[in-house]
C-alpha cells in the first residue's frame, strides 16, 4: 500500500539536497521562498516489506522534512527505491517522474579499452573454468570513466567512477522481490534493492549481468541505457568496432513515425541507434510490407515479415544474446532476427561492412521513445 500511495503522490515529493543530476542550477532565479522546517529523524521507511534508508549521491543518509504538518520526501532516493525513473530538466526547472523521464535519454559514449585493459579483461574471465568467454560494457554515460576490471568471488567486475558492472554465472537477483522491466533491446531485466543501492540484473547467454551505481550518481533510466551495450568481446578484434550514434533530427523522427503509421497494427516505431563510424544516414521510408532505413554502407528493414523464412542459413548469437540468422537470397548476405512483434533485417548492399560489424549494429535497433 505504501508503494502505491508513494507512486500516486510522487509528483508532490520534495527534492531534498537536489540529488538529481544537473539540478544545481535550480537555486538560481527568484522562485525561492524562505521557510522554517525540520529534518524528521523519527520517520523510517519500509519498501516492499524490507527496511530502507534513503541516501544522497555521496551515500549520506537522508531524512524527511516536516513543514506545516506535511512530510516531504527525497524524490531521487524514493523513486529509486520504487523503481520509478526520475530525471531533472535544468532548462525548464522541472523534475520528471515516470515514463517521460525515460523519453529523454542521456548521452552515451564509447568505452575505449586500451590494449592492456583488453588483456586484463580476457585474463579475468580466463580464471573461471567454463566461463572464459569475455564480455564487457561497450558504452557508459558521457562523463563517466572506466577505472579497472578484476575477477573476484564468482564473476568479473568492471568499475567505473559512477557505475559497476558484474558478469557472473550467478543470478544475484534470485530471492529478492523486485520489478521486471524491458530494456530497449527487448530483453527482460529485474530491478531490486538488496541493501541501499538499486541493482539491475538480466541474463545474457550463459551468464547474468548486474549493473548498479554505488554512488547513486546514475539514474535507473541511465543504467538501463548502458545495460544493452554489454556484449561479447570478439576474438578477431578484442573489442567493439568503432561506431557512432545516429542522431536523427526532429524532422527525421517525424518521418520515421509516419512511415510506421502507414501499417495498421504496426505503428510503434523502431530505428537503429548506431552506425559504423564513418557511415551516414540517408533516408527512411515505407515500402512493401515494412520500413526501410538507408545508410551509405548499410540497409536496415523493420517488417512484420520474416525475410529469412524458407532460406537455408546459419544461426548466430548477437552480442546481446539474441539469435539471428545469416542467409544469402541473392548476392548480398542478410541478417534477420526477431525483435518484439517484428523482424529486423540488416545488410550491406555493397559488401562494405563485415558480418561482425552488422551483428554489432543489429543490437542497436530499438523502439523509438
């Protein structure tokens, strides 16, 4: 009952200590009113049957504020405990709670591992029999920094300034109550809070990936963005092929949505979020029974039809664990996989991109927010 009531009243929560990223500017301007209030240390929290202590971005315990017989709660900490996305729009001076918070994704940057770091990753996984295949996060929230990797316990841990990523044969979420969420690549993950820090765990091939932000600097929406970048480290290049974000303009996003809207029951728009570095997005349009994205070196088709049906081919595992099929209907190799209620097909009409590159681009096809 507490969880339900808190969600209903989330919009009225006060931001204590302004722990939201980018919120420091909220004190500027003339909208402040001086009041006399009290930190109420006599109120404790119980979330989903477990004791909970809200903390700020530095791990310092927070207390509710009592003012005029009303109690105000720290919005970031409570939102994280309830697994509700929250963000702050500094330009509007607006706290965003719920679905809209996920529609304004943070900027991601590639994690560029040095040769020594790649070797350390391989050695860390090699310490576990039957678990030698290396996996690693390929992206982080812009402004974060990769610090170290090491084997410990029953898995491999990647440490960043504001994030920790554990890859293990163990499901750390087992036995904890939590909330299932769909990542942007369609994979189901689970949010839970074993102590003071929210954890996100999902299965990837024969292992489980757990992501958290120990210093509480990253939101759940941000961690969910990073989660889809955890991939198998390819043996041929020991890392990810250089790629770039596809930054669609507002006009292009409108065109994408209109293209999908032409198909009844298929209106939800999907689009590739990455391309190989040096490629260029050219156009998008509805044709046949799907929507086609055209790049200089790559075509991506999203359709209710499985183009690979009736063709012999080879099944492969994409870096995110999804099964896809390579086949050659003519002179160009095609890669098709199922994503939610549709099929995505990638190809390089001039054979300028390798299978590995197209497989890496495949995992970036996501629902348009």
